[in-house]
C-alpha cells in the first residue's frame, strides 16, 4: 500500500520554508541516489526523507519501498512535485496527490518573479555559444523511482513511460525527439526552445469490428451509436508490432475542444455529423471512445442508415495523431501503448473494419526499435553526458 512519507513531507516543507526551491529541469539518476545514500551507501534515512511516499508492500531496505523522489542538492524541484501529483492522481492515491498539491502552492510562493524565466535565459545564452549540442530548456526529464526509470513530459505534468533501465528511458526520449523532428520537417517548420510543444507524429487510422447501433430519431433517417475505439485490447500485428489504447487517452483532446467529424469510410464527401454543430457527440467510458451521430436527411445519411440496418456495415474507425506512447520490447511482438491522443480528426462507420499498417505506423516503429538497440542507446547516453558537461563548463563562465 502506498502512503505519504511523513518524514519526507516534513523535509520538503523545511526546504521550502528556507527558500530552497528550484523551477529548473528535474533529473534524478543513480548518481543522485548514491549521493543521498552517502559514501558507504548505507544512509537510508537521508535517502528516504527525499521521497514523498512509502510502499508498504516492500520491506525495509527494498529499492521499491521509497517512492516519488522530489529533491536533491538541498532543493525541492517544482517539476518533480508536478509529476508526483499527476501520477498519484492517475493511480488514485488521494493523500499523496493532496500533499503534493499543497507543496506546489508553497513552493511557488517562494519563487521570485524572474526565477522561472532565468533558466530559459541562461540556456539560450549557452546555445548561442555552443550551438544545438546544449540541451534545450524544454527537454523531457528522466527520474529513477525505486528500481524503475520514468520519463516525464517537459513540464513534469505527465508520465510518458516506465522502464527497467535508464537506457530504455533515454531511447524512448530520443525516439520521441526523432519523431517530432521528422514531423516538424514534414510540416515545413522546426520546433524551437521558445515553443515547447509536441508535434503530431502523423495521421493514423484504427478500426474496430464492433456493431453500430441505429435508433429512431424525430427528424432525419435516424441516430447511430457505436464505439470508435476500445481500451485495453491488443490490435492485430500492425507490421512487426501490436498496439493498445490506455484508458483516458482521449481525455485531453476531447477537453481541448477538437472538432472531429463523423464520416463514412473516412471520406470527406460522406459527412454525417460534426461535433461543433451538435450533430456528433463524443465521450469516453470504461470500454472506449463512444460516438453518437444524428444522421442527416441526405442521400448519404439515408444510405448509411439502410446499410447499418441491413448489417452491411459492421464496424467503426477513427483517425488521429499520437501525442504520447510507450514501447515494450520485452514481448515476443513489441507493444506500443498509446497514452495520449494528440488530435482526433474523425470517427464513423466503415465497410471494412480491419487494422491496416500505414507508413506513419512503420516510421514510428522503426525509429523506436532502432533506438532500443543497447549500443545506440549507450551512444545517446554518452552524447547527453557530454552535452551536460559542456553546459556546466559554460555556466561557470556566465556572470
């Protein structure tokens, strides 16, 4: 059972009270953990008080007993607290989430108005001196939590993936950068340090062989209802890998006010409804993404209703981009888990409900697979270490 670590909580408040707060990028690795444990590696008390939670499922001394690191070098990191709050919320750990929120409020109050922009100013100066080899201020961050390695978003607000080794986490980070760089090139523009965003990796389609219901309506040929996507189920082989959708992966794009259409067979000329017009409703439940569409009194609408009644149309599909996903290469067939959909373009009934692998699918898979190779992952790690060393050297030259 996961619970709040009272010793760690008291230490966090003590650091914050003395103004020991950082708004910089949060990293926590083996070296940071070793520093907390002392020269002999036996100072468990100091190590424990830098973590916000205790997992009673593990005995004293077990690496997974202390969880959610939030401080190092005598400072509490805001991005660490944001990540803890988000992860605790997703896991239903209410007390940990509540205390992380309270710490965030107190920590923010200790920052001076220009402290948040200071990191950007310094790194922009470093990049002007040393070029793109200096990490950008919006890099995602990797944290060792117990025996696992976690990759978080740039602002620390969301967990992107959990890995058994640091190399795997760095490989995922590099794969995301490669995907974003390719997508930025395809869109004719590059992401900059001033523009922290996730560029869509490309439009993809998924199909589900699940019947569409048709119901009577006061006007028009009827109303259709169905699932455009299912959570938790594995896809067929998409060309060397399989995929599943995590619960809640549509939450952000639905909340953001995306304006998807309901189309038959993804054909723009077969428009059935639109969210902004109120003729298409979308929602998530425990099973997946549900859509409901009032069919128009048009030839297309009437044909669609008749085809569904006759059971000639027996499946649905949706078209989307992926914002966040994690890879598991330990399985016989690698698995990609989509944790956040970037943009939802359309949903609707389809004639052939079968999975298809697209060029975007394969580019994503090949990039992730290549970056999973240990030798390449080690080269990436070496490159990052060299960049950090140059950064420290340059920072020493700044006033």
